[in-house]
């Protein structure tokens, strides 16, 4: 017997038939003797409709009261939770819905992007163990205790709800049911030989998530890492016949390093084509110049990603290169041009036809030269590297966008990630 | 300065444009210096969709957990409340939404048809008078304190929410905005010369409401009567140019008798064609026989309306006539036939092509012979009266359905209710 949290996203609960499919998943776990809490999102499309209404409600102002926005959009998950509880009861499974304010799931006051502060799991664990009652929890929402108002966690927040609930009830596992069957070594649309990972460490998943592999919210992975919640990413469309001989369904377990016995040096290759590069030439090499560049960008709400600054050759000037989302390219150039006198530079150039390719693996910590070998492999394919940054478990390369697929596939093969049977 | 509750039903908040129209009504009252609480229904169609989903969620069982049903359907009003608050703020009016559990509006535990037990108006009145903040309250919903779960009041419950809030904050008036501009002496579709009443007593309105004039919920009128909440029925489509020279909009005030200076003997003529008549012939005239008839009907959930039992001529047998909704006619006959040995009767007959016409007016209390005169007027038009029942402020006639319009128009003219300028 295990205690499980099962989380289902919007496409998994898109209509009555799909919600019934969710109920079947729950029934399977109950029949296997497990204690279950379910976290649900809004039916696909519902949240978009609610957000559109909030936007249409404005005429004079440009932003709405986030407290009212939260009251409106939180209804999507409330509906799904009630419907799933009705269906489970219909299958003779004891179940009840829980809204954020009922448990409660306490959050900060940052409406529309609140952070979970505390989840009261006492009543849930009592009901699970005493009555085998399934808790059906509306994801994405919480309560700010002082004001007594509904908060929401921001888009994709149901993953975070699920992991927080799993931590609160000390669940053995948090199953994230999604429309893919796990985390892959790279995007299968670009790398046909990408394969599903059985396990991935929290730290690696954080790099994948923040690089835009849309499997899970960054915040939920962080929370899982802090509370050591084992997160299993699996498909809501899987069936028992897909399970292996031990009854394990296809999927990827996000867990602590210690649980990963067979470690590879490199776990996966991520990439992003939504990048623009800006290079500031012959910047004065003096204290405070980095601040002069990046504070105005932050104030303009531009998200700077890679930053490369080389050691000055002449001790006087240096070049600074950084990347921003492609959509912010023009605006970034303007911000830097405006700050020219404060920064002091000779020339400003950049490019939007660039891509970032990242090689990720906790094994890099103990293996030297992992990146170096890659450079040769890419050079052999005539892939020009514009810039390089590294961190403990990742290195990223900025290349011409046209070479993205070639570079990703080359690195994928080079690090032995290709599926052997295809 | 007055303190007002303004209630808007589903058609008045059917889409974003209509909700904006609601916001304009609120702005007008705020500009006039009033303190305002608004009670809103779900956008028209929303509740139907939510109910349909609950029903679709069932496969094995025939009824769903009403607690889950309530959690689902209460979302409709939550959305409208949030959207209206956003719109009011957009018009620079301080406003916030309140859900049933936030105020709270405490109710009984009878999920899906809960009764309001208490409304906490303290915070509302404080915010209204201190900050001129408009309270936007989700109608139809409440909280059961012991279980901490959302309840709903049953269809049309937002009227009841509005009147209960008005009582709690001691409002000067509760304005019910609807798609008609008031209460009429009769249904204008049948009686073209029907006219709008300026005022109607609670007791009269109760008779109108329970006779199916769909302007207001019976329960809300009862609540208004108990707490003496002045209720003003008006159109959500009225405009300031429709108001009279004193600034009074078209509408009907439901109030206590004392406030109605110029009393008519008869206030209006109501009717219902959805009636079936059942007559039980030569029933044993002995104690317990009425119970033997009506308890089985009640147990079958059949709503018996008129009951006529004449004094026995021979001291041995009598005839009992009653009416039921036309849809329950066959079922009622079966119930009575089954109970035949317990009742003891000679024959059972009935008809579905009957109508009930009711003449209503608090003036009847002090005027004798009001009904008697009507009988002659109807006889002159060859309208046959099947059965008669009377109460303190009303008498009802059962007639052949074909004569409904004729009878209603005849009585409407006879009691001087016809509009003089048309």
C-alpha cells in the first residue's frame, strides 16, 4: 500500500469522457489498495475563456484587480473537482472535493502568481487512512489567510499544488498525468531517436523545465526537490497493457540523485530557438559596468538569459554578449542605446537568427572535459559556436539558428543518448 | 442618501455587454450618493451547462451528491461577481466581490435547496459607509458552517440572497432588476389591458408568486414580508429617460399593506393552465379519509393544489375534488387507485383540460361578496365553474381550459383593473 497524489492537467480533463477516464485511473489505484489524493486542473479551454472575460471587462484601465481575476479563474478547477467527485462516487468510490480555501492551501498575497506557504494535510490523511476517502483537490488555487480571499498560482500552477499536497501528506509518489508519457532526452520532433528517461534528477529536470521543455512547471520541480517528493511523469492515456512485467507504467521518475543508480554523464539535450543575441563592443572594463547594462534591462522587464563577458585583453575594454527572448530584441537594443553614456561602449550589434543548445547532466560534476569533446564534434559538422556558458551540470552554446537540428542531433548521438531500437 | 441592494438575474448579466449595463446602473446609484450592495446571478445559460455536466457525470447512480453539485453550480455566480467588480473598478468605483462563504451567508445543510439562516452584514455596512465600497455578492450560494461546504439555495435563489442581504444591512430598498418592468394586474399576453401595479402588498405578491407569475421566488417574498424589506421590481433595460418627474423609475414596489394608501379590493387576476382535476366520487365520509387520499400523493411527490370537499348530503358519502400539475395526472390516478381499499370510494374521474383562475386582493378581507359578484359576470359569459376555493385574500375557480382567456379578461374588466389609456 502506498499513498499517492495523482495530478491531471487540462487536456486530461477536457470533457466529461476524459474526466471519466481520470476516474478509471483513480479506481485502478484504489483497487490496488493505495490511498489517493487527486489534484485537477480546469477543463481545457475554460481558463482561457475566463481570462478573456476578465480582459473584456476592462475598458478604461489596462490591468484588472488580480484579486477579482483570481475569484473568476479559480472557478475552472472548482468545477472539475466537483465533477470528478461525482464520478468517483458513481463508481462506488468514497470521494469529496476540496477547494483551496477549504483545506486550506495557504498562499502569499501575490494574487495571480501566489506562492504556496502551507498545506494542511491533517484532515486529508485522516480521511484517507480511516475511510479510504479520495480527496479531489482543485489545483492552481489557494487562500490568503489574512484577507480571506482566493488566490491562484499562475498558469500551470496545478503541478505545484500537487507537489505541495504530496509533501503535506507525505505521499510516496506524486504522479503527474499529462499528454506525454515522460521526459525525453531531447524533443522527439527534432530528434527522432530521442528516448524516454526512466529517471531524472531534480537538478537536471530544473534545467530542462527552465529551458522550455513544457512537461512541468519550474516551481513544482523546485518544491519537489526541497521536500524530496518523488514525481512520476506519465501519460493520462496509458493503459494497463502498456505497463511492464512488474506493473510499472511507462513514465519518468523525477527524484533525488541518490535514487539514480546508473548515472550517465549527459542526460539530455535541450534547445531554444526563441533567442536573440546582443553584443556590446568595447565596453569600459570598470566596476559597475555590468550593473549599468543589466539593471535598465531588468527594469524594462526583459529576461536576460546567457551572459558572456570575457576577460579584457588590454585591461581597458571588453565585449559583453547576452541573450534575450527574440520578441524583446528591438526593445533591448533601445534600452542599451539609451544607457550608452552610463555604460560607455563603442558599438552595439546583435542577431535574432540564433539558437541556444544546452547539454545537461549531473554527471558533468565529476567528469572533466565533457564540453570540450562536444566542440570538436560540432566543428566536424561545421557548426559555428558564437558563445559558450557553463554551469555545474550544464553547458550552453549559442549557434546560428539554421544549425539547430544538426547541432542537437549531433550532440544527442555524441553523448550516447540515441535510442538503439527504433 | 439611501442604502440599496440591487439584484440582477441571469438575463441581465448574460454577457459582457449586459454586465457593463449592470455596472452603469450601479454607477447611477453611486453618483446619486447611495450606498450599494449588488447581488448577481450566473450568466444566462451557465447554470444549465453546469447542471448538465453534473448529470452527464453519472452513469450508474440516478442522483448525485448534492454537496458536489453545489460546489459545481456555485461557480456561475462567482464568475459574474468577479467580472462585475472588475468593471466597476474600471469605472473608478471602489468595489469587491463577496462569495457566500466569505461574508458568510450561512445556510441550512439542505444542499441544492438550502435555506438562509443568517447573513453577516457587519463588514458590508462598515465598508459601504466608510469607503463607499460597492459589495458585489454572488447570489444563490451560501456556506454550511459545521461542514464548511458550499450550499446553494435552489433555482431562482438569488432573489432570496438579495432580500436576505437587504435585511442584514437594513437596506432602504431591494431593487430586483429583471426582464419585465414590474408586476402586472394579469399576464399582458392574455390581457392586453393589464396594467403595471405601482405597489403590491407582500401577501398579495405571495399569491401571485405561488400562482406562477415568474417575477419573483416565493421564498424571497416571504423573507421580505418577515423582515419588512421593501422590494422594487424593475427592468434592467430601463433608462433615466423612462423615469417620472420625481426620478422614480417604472416598476412595482412590494411592501407592507400600511404603505399602500389607495387600496383596491382586487389587485390582480392570476391563472394557471397547467392543472388537472381529479374527483373521487362517493368517498366514505369518515375520519382519516382525507389522510388516506393525500398522504400517498405526498409520498409520491405530487404537489396537490386546490382541494374541495363538500359537506356530505346523506352523512355517509361525499365527493372530493383536487387539482395536481397536469404532468402528474396519470400518476395521481394510479396512486389513488392503489389506495382504493384504504380510501373506499365508488368512482374516480378527472380532466386535464381545466384551468385555475384566481382573483387576488387584500381588500377582500374587509369587503364581503367580492366572489359572488364574479360568478354572475362569468355566468353571463357562459363560463362554467367546476369548483371554487377561497382564502382570506384570494378566491380560485376551476374552469374548462378553453374559457381561460375569456374568464380572465372578464374578471379583469369586472374588477376595474383595465388600463384606461392604451
